[in-house]
C-alpha cells in the first residue's frame, strides 16, 4: 500500500508539472494568435482580393485554434472568476476526467428538476393552504437559495468548459436579487395585494420550467447522439430547425409567461403609486 501511495504521489506531481507546462504553452500561443489577429485586421483595408481571401482563411484557422485551446483549458486548472473567488475562494474547481465532468453536469440538471418540483409544491401550498407570512418567507428563502446555488454551479461548469450563454447566467443573478427583495418585503397591505398574483405566477412558472426541461433534454440528447454537442452542454443550449416541430406546443406557454411578467410589472407599478405604499420593495 505504501509503495502504491508513493507511486500515486509521483504521478500526481508529474500531472501537476504537465498541467503547468500546458497552461504556459497555451498562454503563449494565445498571445501569439491575438497579435496575429490584430496584424491581419490592419492589413485588411489595403489587401488585394487574393490577399483578402488568404486573410479570411487564416482568420478561420485562428478561430479553430482558439476553439481547440478552449477545449484544452477545460482540463487544466485556471483562476476562478470574481464570483467564484468571493464565494469559494481560490479553490481549483476543474474536474480532470470526462466522467467527473458529465456526472457534475448531470447532477446540475437533476438539481434543477427536483427543486422545480419542490418549488411548485411550495407555491401551491402557500397559495391555497398555508396563508401565513412565515411559510411565505420559507418559500422566498428557498427561491433565493435555489437561484444562488444555480449561479455557483453554472460558474463551476463554465470553468470546466461548458459553453453556457451569458444571458442565462445573468438571468439567474437577477432572479437571485429579486427573490431577495421578495424575502425582505414586510407583511402589509401592499404585500397582501400582490401575494396571490405572485404565488399564482410561481406555480405557472414552475410548470413551464418542468415542461421546458423535458423538451430541451430530448433535443439535447438527440444532438449528442448526432455528435453536434458535447456532454457538458446544458438543456438550454443548441437550437436546430427541426426543433420547431416539438416546440409549437411550448411556445404559447412561454409567450403567456412573458406577458404575465409584464402584467406583474404593471401591477407593482400601480401599487408603488398607491397612497398607502411605503415599502421600497414595491418599486424595485
């Protein structure tokens, strides 16, 4: 056992050295590509048609090389972003094997599904059964925790090579903030006037997210089977023309949800102008 552990530590040191060497090499080559890209941009205005075609070809090769570097960096330690540094500190969150990456991504998808079901049940209970402020606070705290946890997990997925869209992560940051606003909204006339509408919207939103999850999971499974997506892509990534056939049943729910959000905003604006309104949460 001691000999096996000794060999393990030696291999671990070798892996660490290789990681450092690869990271340094990629950093140098990315800098060279950036310089080359800037040089090509300067040459474009005065290039002949033949030279312009050559520049386009080289630019395409640069993009391919950058994508290759992105895939390589998914298996190398890297500095965490500002958000992960604030939450976790300077901890290496890079997963080394494809199996570990896929297991973490799969756990992320299951986490979303299970919490969507729990939030649906919680919203139904608060709307029709539990008419207490304390149960509303528990529900709103669960929303804050859910969205905050999503942002952390998505940041870790991005560090491991997932191509999550920026708008998707930003949406969860905004949702975390707004859920916190609902959590701090004190009980009163304004809160009670908006409570039923908010809980009804939460029920509808959870149902739509549940349907959307299963639709997108099926689309992503097909894309992976065709080799057009990697295993770290999420159920919100990748749209193809053939997906319209299955999307038609979901579109009315999505559009209705957006209009309901607009209706919520109009309602809150009206409440903010109410003579009894004193809470800052209404305007936010």
